[in-house]
C-alpha cells in the first residue's frame, strides 16, 4: 500500500479568548512565583504590595478561567489554548488558596 501524500486544508483557527486566557494564566503564575520567592528571601517580612498583587492575580485568574470556558464553547476552532488557559488559571487559583490557607493557619503566628 502506498501512502497518499497530500494536505488537508481547514478553516479552523485558535480562539483569541483562549490565547488571552493562556496569557493571563502565565502572568498569574509568574507573579505568584515572584511573590513566593521574594517572601522566602525576606524571611516572611513582605510589603503590602505583595498582597495587592495576589489580589490582582486572583482577579486575573478568575477572568482567565471565564475566558477559557467561553472560548471552549466556540464552534469549529482549535481548543489547545482554551484548555491551557483553564489549566494555568486553575493552578494559579489553587496556589492563591494554598497561600491563604497557610497564612490563616500558620504555626508561627
């Protein structure tokens, strides 16, 4: 049997909302990583701006999850960035939840 060489043309494209959700997820995770590293280096003595940044991360991650879910409902599109955005933003929300839980029930305070 010979393999037929050819191209398959399609009208599919990536969703803009899915790409934006992925970008928001990367920004959220990078910001949270920075906050954790800087907090560790300063032995827990952090400025209030880090708390404000974590609040913005939560807002970005929630918006990213919503954008990812909305972009997943579009028809005839590629959904890679939709799924990636949902996963990254849920990870960011999970990290914020763990940080809040650790802060609320810390042994040292």
